C-alpha cells in the first residue's frame, strides 16, 4: 500500500531526490517537508525541469532562491524573478541580469527603486562614482558587471577577476579595458562568440592574416563593425559575401566607393529598403538611375524624384504616376517647370497641389479657379502667383474658406482687403485683422466689430494704437478688455 505524500520521511524524500526519474525529483522539489539540504542539492540538478519546479515552489527558502538566481538558464532566473519570496537583494541581482527577459520579469514583479536605477545609469555613463558603489555592482548581474568592467575607474585587480567571468560579454569588456594585444585580437578573430570577433574586427590591422576570415564572416554585427570603420579599404569589398545580411546590405548601399559588382546586385536587391538606400547615393550613373527609375516600388522612385540631378524627363513622367507621394515629390522638386505643372494638371488628383504651386502657369490658375472642389479654389486663392482679377473673383466665392484664403494671400491688393473686412463670416474678418500688414484704418474699424473674437484680434495686433486699445479696454467682453489692458500696461 502506497504511503501518503504527507507521511514521507526525510529519508524517503532524500531517496526521491536521488532517483534517476526526473518526475520523482520534481516531486521531491515540490514536497512541503523536503529538508533544506535536499533542496539545495536539487538546485544544482542537471534537469532544467527540476530546477524550474524548485524556483516556482511556494515557500521556497531564501537560500535556494539565491542559488537559483545565478542559474545559467534564463527560464529558471525568470521564475525566481517572479517568485513572491524574492527579496530586494535578489531583485537587485535580477534587475541587472545580462538577459533582457529576466530584467523585464524582475521589473514587472517590482519596480526598480529610483536611486538604484540612477546609480546604474551613472556607471553606464562612465561618470565618477565611489569605489564602494562599483564594488556593490560588481557582485550583481551580468549587465552590472559588464558596466563595472567598462568603467574608467575599475581597478586592475577587479579587471583580472572579471576577465574570467562566466559571462562572455563581461570577459570581453574586462579584456578590452586591460588592452588587447595583437595576439589576443587574433585569438578573438577565431572565437566562436560574435562579440569577440566584432572586437577583433574593430581593431585588427587591415593587412592582418585574420582579416580575410572576418570579411567572409556571415555574422551581421561583425560585418557592420568592419564596414563602419572609416578607413575601410575599397579593395576589400570583393571579399565580402555576395549575399550578406540585410542590415549589412543597407550599410553597403551608402558606401560611395563600393565596387561595381556589389552595387549591381544591390540594384536588384529583393528588399525595397536596400534599393531605396541605393537611390540615396550621392552619385548614380545614367544606367543605374534608369534601373532604379523602372523599379516596381514607388518609394524607390520617390527617392530618385528628391534628387537634385533628377532628369526633367522622369519628373514629367512621374507627375502623372498613380502614387500621390511620388507626385508630391515631383511638385516639390527644385527643377520642376511650368510646363511639367501644366502636364500634371491633366490628372484631377493633382489639381490642389498645382493650384498652390508658385510656378503654375496663369492659364491653369484661371481654369482651376472655377473648380468644383473648394480646396482647389482655396489653393488658387492663397497662391502668390494668382493674378488680381482671379483673386477678385475668388473674394466673392460662396464658400467662406476660399474668401479666407484670399485674405491670407500675401499679394492680396488693398482694395480686396477693404472688401473682405466687411465679410459676413467673422473668421474671414479675423484673418484680415491677423495680417501683419493690416492697415491701421481697418484695425480702427474692426475695433467696433460685432464679433468679440475679431475685436480681441485687434487688441492683440502689434500695430494697434493706444487710442484703439483704450477703447477696447472698456469693451463689453471681459477677455477683450483684459488683453487690451495688458497691451496698454506693456505686458
């Protein structure tokens, strides 16, 4: 007959903890009466399931949690970080863990105290800190130890200890601070860890025997370190893999000295963002420009349309393109001509952009002034190139938005301003008052406007005289009076 779980003796539980069955060892880890010594032995069990079960055990002793907080497996440390019995000293270890997932779980379980976060930030910024603070963080998680190893005030004997740390990133930081010899860099170039190879890539001479191996490396960070060195030799582009990672191809696209073979492959790159980066290069041959101009991606063409050297023929073709963003790039190009704008007017979707362009031919503006679209008429009304007779027509438009745009036009003649100051819509009258060059006689008349918002605009105008402001200081609207008094007092 089986004995009940609660009746198991310490000897029985020790026997379960030594069992070859992982399931039985898990039961020993979760049993409420398992002795501390047995739990501590299970904290170093080879099976991940046993250690993780122990980390999730309710009422797990602090000594067990402290041992599991340094477990090599992320899942176990995450379980400790979420454990309700995890105290602040253990959380400080997990808040600075080398793994971002563990740090996130620890921060979710308990927010990092402000002073602790500030101290870590000061060490990361390489600011001067007390030696006691460095000593404290040197005993915490991998992120903290790496920050200490990189700190300019870290003593050399600490670096000697940290260069043998279990965390490869900590070891690399310590060895880098101690100064890497050429032999060490060569060993790093053959290291299995990408961070070590990246350190070698940043410092090894270009003529070193290990450099071809680094150039043929398919690891993204290693190649990026090489390509971002300002003295990268043009002769070495041929040694880079024909199909490097996407981030590497993006950097390659910006290298002006890139060899023709790589550049030709980038022109046909399957990723549109790489081809867009090629389109941003300072120099493109006519053949390269044409290859990109025939690209299926409109964003690639838009980058070409932004180039000062974009040929007029392509601007003329793209002004009727289906993509609105491509057409806008054409209209904002410094080389766009009135002839191109006239061609673009054949597409109704272009009418608003053309109507506001200062180079639009007068004949097109006259036609667009009769558009059924109120925003197109408004764009014509605010165009500084619109002739006076067209502005006079739009000043009588049925829609107040169009009349407002006439009032905002910098080239609007005085005769139209005098008409618009009597507009039935107070918003139009207020925009007339808001003009920096609003005549004084208009300000004086609008000081008696029936709408308080128009009178406030008069009180706020820098050209309003003391006589006008004195009258408004007795206005019936409190906010108008207050603003007039502020202006009179000089504030």
